């Protein structure tokens, strides 16, 4: 019995270590946003749009995101309209790492967008943490024009689908 307990504790500790993700509040506490984004001594750059974009849509899905090499992205948000709002018509599967697969039993009317969110402050992160699925939301922020983020330690990510966008979030209002 004692050996079994030790094995269970060891497996739990290994699982925690492998899957550890700091809280969103911890990430944002170590972040500054100006022309670029800085986190724990690493600078992250993208080609941010000069203008602020306002997006209003239905929150279909919200997933916590953590990549130790790109910790500035804290959530993936799926915003939909029309028939894409209905899980009986469109099903969505999170493949992990910000990758999604969706399928429909007919050609849906409306839209589906996948936003990879970067909070501009602790106050914005708090609003993102409290965001509820199944309600409308308005996001204001700057979209990465080239869908790429490069870090000063040479880590690079690029979104390869037109309906995936990095959004540096400046405001969140849930209806």
C-alpha cells in the first residue's frame, strides 16, 4: 500500500511538472507593453496595426493558452456569428497549442474567427479571465498585420490561416 501511494504521488508530481502553466495574473505581472511587449527580459515584436480595431461577436469558446516560449498569449478565443454559434450545426475541437478543427453538418451562414489574445495590462487580463462563453463581447485592440510574433531569444510563431489573428487587447466589454 505504501509503495502504491509513493507511485501515485510520483506520477502526480511528474504530471504537475510537465503540465505546469503559471497563472495569467503571474504572466501579466511580469509583462510590460509599449511599442513591443516585454516579459521576463524577453522582447516580443509583431507588425501591429496602427489603428485600434473593434470586434463585437458571440463568445463560442474560450481556452487558456500557455506556451513557455510565447507566454504573452494567455487565451484563445473563438468568436462566431450566425449558424456558427450553434453547436448542433458546427462542432469545434481544440487540438492544443492554439490549433482548432471545426466541422459542420451543412454549410453554415455567418462567421468564425480565432483570436489569440495578448493582454495589454493586468486590468485587461482580469477582464479576460472573467469573460463568459455564450455571451456577446466587444474587444478593442491592435491586430498583428503579418500574424507573426518574434522574440528576442529567436522564438518565432506564425498563424497560417486567414481566420486566426493575434490581438493585443486594449479593452474588453461583455454584454
